[in-house]
C-alpha cells in the first residue's frame, strides 16, 4: 500500500503503508510521513492507520486546517484504495498496488536481449543524449534536499520524460523478491503492470551495467508473446549501494512513441534507439548509486563526528566501519566532566538555562576539542556534563596519559572560555564494552561497564574535596612519575559502594626545578598529615597540614575533618560519604 502525495500534476512524495503500522502525517521531519511545501499542513496533522483493504485517517488536535474527503471536512474517516483526501492544495491518494511484491507469473523469453559493456556505457553520446543528461545532472542535488522516497518518485518522473518510456519504476531486490518503491507512468496508475522478473534478476547479476529485453511487435494474438500488452521493450539497471539491498531502475516502453525504433543494429539485433536509451539509463543509475553511496558516507561522517575526532573518523571510514564499531570488550580510560554549580545557577526557571545556553555551548565545544586533541572519544553529553573515553575503538599504548593530559588542559581552558565557571573531572581505567549500542531505530557509540559508573562517582567527590581532578588508584598508578605528580588525597566510601576507594590528585611536573621541589615538599607534608589522620591521630594531622592549607585544597579538606579533634569510635581510616 502507498500514500501518494500530489500538488497539481506534480508528485511530491510517496510513502509505504504497512497494515497495522500506525503513522503520522505532517510537515515536521519528526513524523513518519513528512510533506513539505504545503502551507496548510500542520507539523502533526493526521494519524493514519492502514488496514487490510482500507486506510483510517484521523485529524490530530494540533492540526489547524481541515481535512476534506468526498467534498466535505472530516475529523475521522475511512477510505478505500484509489480514494483520496485533500489538505490545502495538496491531495493524498491511497493506492493498494505499489507496495506489493511482484507476482511470480510466467513470462516468455524476449526475442532479443543485450547487456551494455562497461566501455560502451561510458562512450561519448550524441547531442540529444547530452541534452537529456543535462536534465538529469541535477539528481544528486535533489537527493540532498528530499527524503529517499520523495527522490525515487522524482527520479522516475524525470527519467520517463527523458526516455519516452510508458512507465518507470524504482524497485528493491532481496532473495529474488522484488518490491516496488516508486513509479511514474503515462497510463492509469491503477492498471496492473507485468514486470519481467527474469530481466530484474539479470540486471542484479550484471550490475552496474543495464540489461535490455525486446519482445515482438506488434502484439500477437498470444498475450504471452510480450511481457505486457503494448510494451515492446524494457530496460533495467541495478544501483549497488554498500550496506543496502540492491535498488533497480525499470523502464518499459513501446516502439510507437515518437523516435521509437529506428535502424536495426546488426550486431546485437537491438534498435539503436534502445542502445542509446540503455546507455542513458546506465549512466543515470551509476550517478544515483554514487550519490546515494556518498550520502551514506556523509551521514556516517556526520554521525561519527559527534563522537570522534576528524582523524579518527577518516581512519574508521578507511577500514570496515561496521566491524570497527561493533561492540567488543576493551580496556579504556574513562573521563566524566561536569560544570560546577550550573544546575544551581539555573535552578527554578527554564529561562535561566536559555540565558546561559550560549556560554554552555562554548564551554562544551572547548572541552570536546581538548578530548579530540588527545585522541579521545566523546561518548555523550548530559546537560552540562560529558562522558569521554580513550583506547577505543583503536588501542593506544599511552591512553591513560592522554586522558590525564586532556583533563589538565580542560581545567586550563575553563579559565579562558568561561566567566569564572569551574569544573569537576573524574578519571578511571578499566574494562568496558564499547561499540555501537542501542536499539534498531536509534543507536550510538557508547560504553558499558562498572568503570563508567565509578568515574561518575569520582567526579562528584571533586566537589567535596575542592579540587578539579580526581583519579582512581588504577589510573594514578599508570602515570606515576614522568610528566605527572600524583598524590593520594584520602580513602573514601561513596554512597552505594561496598569497597572503599583511594583517590588521587594529578599535577603536571613543573619545568622549573624550584617549583618542582616546592610541589614535592607540599605533597610530602600532605602524605604525613594523611597518615596521622587515617591512624586516628587527628590532632597531629591538623597540626602537620596547617601550614599548606592556604594553597592546597586537598590538604585543606583533610585538615577541616581533623579539626574535629577525635575520630568516630569505629574509625577505620575511611571517609564515609552520605551524598553523591
């Protein structure tokens, strides 16, 4: 079943209707049946419920203009095949035959047939051929501006006019079954058309070269002498698109059209008119196939650019993207980023969020670039937060170091691109399942695993400690020494976690020797104070930390706890957290 959308004599769109599958008609691109160009069509105008032999139409509450059926406005009605309704100046025709699979009927062999060679397909044509090609050169651009269904209808009409065919169809092929996707014809659309399945199968086998069948003319008494009464020739060409079922063009025509059969080609037995037309069909099919393949690559690039840097996108596309992005277990460095106080700053009114939306976008753009600069992958944005990871989909020997460098750079960039906003960053490392995850309808590159949840908890603790970055012990051990200085802040038991975790700060190693020694001494003081704190000697702890708390937030956090004088009776050196 099909819903054909027409304005005047022009077909705007065609939509497949599946029995029992309810769809929405409107001008919005978020609905299943999107129609553009009709000013009286609301974004969500009608709900369509296809049945076995009827179509139920119900006007939605959001629709501002009436639906006319059989000359009067209706809120709900049922229509039979070949009936139509009207919204504004656009008519919507219910057809029952287009979506059906081609009948497996018997057919006679063609009197003549030929398949163009690759060299002949690209041979230089005459003036008339070039003029027809100029009309069809706009097809790739039309493909960019229309849905695939709308484009197929448009291409059928244009190709029929260029070739003089009686009808042109676009079909898809799967396991020897061919289904009509779109059609344009000079004869009544409701008239059944017999299509040569043998020709379609031959076109799939010969792709991307066109195949032509010729039957006897004029029509003989035995109707089986031709594939369809009044049709003397048919041309089909398959358009292979990577990752999709073959899509075919099918043209059928008569010798009685102006400029039909001319002289006989003695080599193939085919008329030269058909050879020129077959070459045109082949070139158009090649043009459309390449345009659809390019559109698919561009869609992949757009989709992947949400997660990967340009260099990674290029690397993925050069390989087998489906294999590269398939879910698999891998070790990953994971980062959870959040803007401190954004929720509090915008609390209460949605208008406040809009006031800061530009600054939020600018901040997340800068943060994303830091991740990309260090070969990370952006998994998802969560309001004012972001989840990123490293070592997937491609392995990296220094992925923990890359994640730490990105985190430090993010902290620096926050001061440059924001008006005093601060951030919290949690870093962890562990095994995850990484790849294209989700549903058949909506999927995205994502990760699953305990390390992702753990890292989100670690980011929350940065607010409590008052530092911008905290890393788990697993991550800190992997970068200790070299370009970084790590310091154990304390041992925590986050809410919902049974086992305590040691969390660490990360600093770049200063290039100046004096600064380096000063930082090392401060970290050593913190280590001594922390040892006393965890041992339960809180008085010694706060005395040891007192001199560095003005310049060291992590030391100040432990110092404030130690100021309470005595630890709890069940003290085991673990700071119990009561909130996320």
